[in-house]
C-alpha cells in the first residue's frame, strides 16, 4: 500500500544551497538572532562573518572543495561555525559521534580516510590512537576553553566570502549510521538532502518564524545538522544547551522561552520521571516532535504537560523524516511527506493491502532527496537501493485510513519452532511490566542448535522484588507461548546509538551467563 500526503509538488530548487541560505540571511535579516548559548546571542550577520573567518582560516590550512574532514566536536556554537564553514568551502564532513572509541572509531576513520580532523582535545585519548591508523591525517585541536589551533583559524582576519561556488547537488557529509548490526555504513548526504531533512522537521514540528528550539541534538547526527539548516530556512532561534538534562530542562525552557522540544529514545520518559511541579503546565513549549514515543508514554506526556506529541519516522538515507504524523491516531508514524512515496511490501516486493505487515520502502518524488548510496560500499548500496526504491529494512503496516505504523526491524526477528517472532512485539509487552524500564530481545543458539529467545532487562529503580521466575510467569499471561523468552539477563545500562536505539550486536549471545527457564537456579548479572 502506497502512502503520500500530496500527489504533486516541488519543494527544492537547483539554485538553492546551504551557503547561499546563510549569505541571504545575513543580507536580508542581519539582526535576527540565530542562536543563544548562555549569555551569547549570535545574529545572522555575526554568524556569517564568523563562519567566513573560520572558512578562510581552514582554507589557509589546506582544506579544499571535496576534502574529507572528520569532525569530533561537542555541542557548542563553535561546532555550528565549523559545520557552515566546511559547507562554504565545499569540503565533505565526516561527523564523528563523540562517544566512539576503539575499533568502532577506527572503522569510521579508516573507512572515510579524512585528510583533516577538527576535534575538542577532551577526545584526544580516544581519537589519537584511531587517527594514527589514517596516513597523513592532520588534527586541528580545540581546547576546553575554546582555544588551540582551532581558535586561531576561527579568528582569522579575513571575513570575505570564500571563493568556492556551492551547488544543490554537492556532497555535504558522509554520515556513519550506527546500525543495530554490522559495521556502520557511511551515508552519502547531499546539500539537497540536508535541506529536505530541515523541511521535514519544520513540518512535523509546526515550526514557524519566531519559534525557539531547545537545541540539545548532537550536530554529528542528522537531527542536529538539519536543525542548524532549518534556522536558516526561516527566522527561528536555537537555544544551545550542552546536552539533554531532564532535571535542568524546565530551567532551560524558562531561560530561553523555548517553544519546541525534540525527542528521541527515552527523552519523554525521562521528563515524565521528574517530580511533579507547577511548571508542568506553566511553560512556553508548544510542540514535542521526534520519533520513538510508545503509546502509553505519548498519552501520559500530553496529559501531564499539555504538550502535543508529533511522531515521525525516517532514516538518514531518506533525508531524516520520510513519514510524519500531524493529526493522525496516537501510535501511528503518520503519512509520507510530500516529496516521497512510501509503501508496505512483501518479500516479493509487491505492495500489500492495509492491515498486512511488510517492509517499508521509500521512493523519491523529487530527485536528490534519497541518498545515492553508501561510501565505498557498493554491495550495501545495491542491497538497499533497488528499482528506484530504498528498502528500509523496517517492518510496518497501514490502516484503512492510510496511516502507517512502525513495527520494528525486519531483521530484528527470531524464528522459534517455526514461528517468526517480532522482537519489537515482545519488547513492547515486556516494557509494560511494572518493574521493567527497558528491554531488548535477541535470538541465541540453544543446546539443541536451535534458536531460542534471550531477553535483556533493565529494571526500574527500586524494583527490589523482581525475580525472573515471576517475570516469565507474567509473560506467559501476556504473550503468546512462542513469544515467552527462555533466557533472562539483567543489565544496568544498554549500549545505544546516538538516537538511543539499543545496539543489539553488543549484547551477549551466551546462554550460560543468564537466568534459564530450564535451569532456574542460575541467575547472574549480565
């Protein structure tokens, strides 16, 4: 079943690009405040001048058009300057998750082979060993106080526009997706894709001129970079905060008069866990927009805080949001944005009728809004892009009204005694247990060389009476028999991606380090 909100529309022009947006903002609306950070307020005109200084400094250091530059910076205004400066030079950014280390960080660098790296020196212990694996890589460090060589280049005397002429089709970034299985793949992201991501976010969030966005999203993720660009597409203001803090959130909202909250993963849950306060309703936030809101959390958040939740769905490969729910039923990810067709198809690639579960695939109505593929990975590119469609690897269904529902990863399923079991379905039920904060299901090989179910459980604080035996009994009452896990492993924390998805490839597949329903005396901390 194919879903799209509009049958024909044009939203992108070959004459537009990110550097042009910034220049136009500085010329037409120079005094508008692009961002605030603490006591700093940066106007469009000031932003453009500072970006030009850094771009010209980087050019003198040797950065050119198509030069690959790894960026491992924290969430601060200097990171925004670096983002736009590299755009103005035509360089290709390789955003680096600041939490990476070891083999995963080495993979990103050795796969992308950047010529330069811009990094905060706090990350030196992780970055230097990995950078040593890339011949000729030059790292430009920024100190904790905002100094170092980075500051020297940032404070270059030349405020003139760089000579490079940017284009709509320019490759802006190689964005490594932290998938739930296998090594990260470098998504090729064009200027048009970033602008499409910004447009989709502005739609789902009902973001309009004058909006103030509580901006915690890491710029190394597509969510962060698209918000930077969104703030050039219309006069809004970004309230930079170093990271998301549930305890400090309402203070930050009050300080900046924020109107919008972006959520991923457990952000809404964390706010719900805060003690009740008069500010639960006495605030300026109008919309919470993002992805990954379970129905019960969605309802509880709206009821407590009076803030509408806008759920969407997408991936870096499809310019972030490809599906948005503006007015549909709670629990739905919505319908396709104007410039995409979205279908639910079976294993034979034939569209399925409403109500049927199949793979979500996406097709561009406007060219250039879907990635051309993965950097130096033709095999994964061919696997993902077929016959004009991008196959997401995710399962979904559509209801009779055309609203789509996300049902988990297609490959995130287990076949047990002839039954295909959706990990998402088991986890969704398990997370409803009063002692369970979060869970993750994987398939493991049992002593009969057959696949069995192992559920990892993170308990809520104070769940002192939890026992695997009682939990499995509860599962038996709430799940189909074939869905009940045999193995239960307790964890203190889950390894997660930047968008707060659990990295299941990091979870133990052993069957002797956990509680076993067939040998209930065994219980260890995983």
